[in-house]
């Protein structure tokens, strides 16, 4: 992973740990929402093989009952601490809710959105839909389920970290249908171990916050949504309906499960590069200047060495 610097912000009684990949005047700012850095492999997938942006992020507070608005304020504090005026936001899975809320509250600070693994509020609902649960029952269960998940979170925090994670269990998981083979086994094993040990009192209420009316409506910045074709946590039709009204949206469906960063890291990296170029093009149009040409790989022609005998050209008889 690219070298990063950790630092603290906030008051002594309310500290917050943040990080960034070092100041780079010629690179755009990329803010990774909480969870991207907490799960090993996500941040690496965005920053390899070459850092495309001045990446930054923060460690989510966790804890019971922290509202999503406070996570948004934490992200804003990171930008202010690094004196970053505008940025592109990136988020994976449930953390897309933090990114969408940030863009709605501070549209003047957000230049683009990269939402990986679906859109806010779609995960639990899509999983229930895949099991055949009618929509009105899904809505009713969601309203009652958030409080139940909050109550079960302490139990999950005490049980899940004790589950052994090995290369064999990872291979079985990659062939279970919930995840697909393709990612590096060692990286996936580390990610699963980190995922099982996370603070479920923070994560579950955010994942199941279906009582909140999530919507991408009104976002006018460039948006890229990456979804897996075989993702049991995302409904592709719902994704299409949510993205279609946006003026500058791009939806790409990959042959992966929900875990796009592990199963298609190259595509994730390419889409980030494309989004950053779209953001730059929009900004140039706003300023009335010509945008730079997109980056293309250099074409190398194989030139014969000096003294190499030429092959005779066969002529038709």
C-alpha cells in the first residue's frame, strides 16, 4: 500500500485518528469513507499500482448510537485539517450511506462519488428480496429490525472474533456463492478476519438503517456506481432506477459478487482513474478552459536491432 501518515484531530476529550498518503499538489483529493480503511484490502485496491490521488480518511468512532451525521462531520474535519477545499468521495458497501449524506450536506466540497458494492440502504433490502420476501414485509421488518440488530450487536462482538479464519475456510467462502473465487486468498483471509472483529454496534445500525429515506436524487456531480452481477446484497434493477435520473452517473456491472475490491481490483482502479478524469473535465468546463487529454498507455513498437537480417517478403506466384 502507498505510504501514509497518521495524525490526530479533535479535542482531547473527543479525539479522532485520521491518515493521508502525503501531500501532492498535482493530485486530486480522494476521501475514503470509514470502513474502507478498516477492512484490509479495500484501500490497497484503490491505491495500487500507482496512487491516482492524494488519498485520506479516518478511523470511524464506532460505539453504540453514533449518528451518521457525526461521521460526516468527522470527514469534514479531516478535510479541514489538511486544508482540502474539495474532494472526490469513495465508499464501499454500507459506508456508501456516509458518502451520500456527505454529498447532500456539503455539495460545494464534493466533486465526485465512487460507490462500490451498491447504493445506500440497498444491502439488507436486496438480500430479503432475493429470499422472496414481499416489499411491504421487508419494509415492516426493517422498521423493527434496527432495534433488534442494536440489541444483538454486543453478542456478535463477543462471538464473531472467536471464529477461526484459515486459508481453507476462505477457499470455502469463495466458493459459497456469497463470495466468488478470483481474489487473492491471503488478502481475503485477512479481510474476513478484520471484518469479523469490527464493532458491530456501529456497523449493524448503519447497514440496517432502512427507516432512513436514502436517495441519490439531487446529486449533480459525477457519480460512478460499481456493482457485482452475482451480488446477493444488491438489486441491479433498483440500482438502475436510482442512478438513471442523475445527470452525470455511470453504472458498471462486473462479473463479481458484493466484494468488488477483492475480485476485480484492476477494474476498480480503472474506474477510479476514469472518475477523476470526469471530475477534472467538469471542473474545466465550469472554469471555461479546455480539459486535459485522458491518460493513455504508451504504444511501443518493436524496432529490429541493427544488423538483424530481414526476412524475405514472399510474393504470390
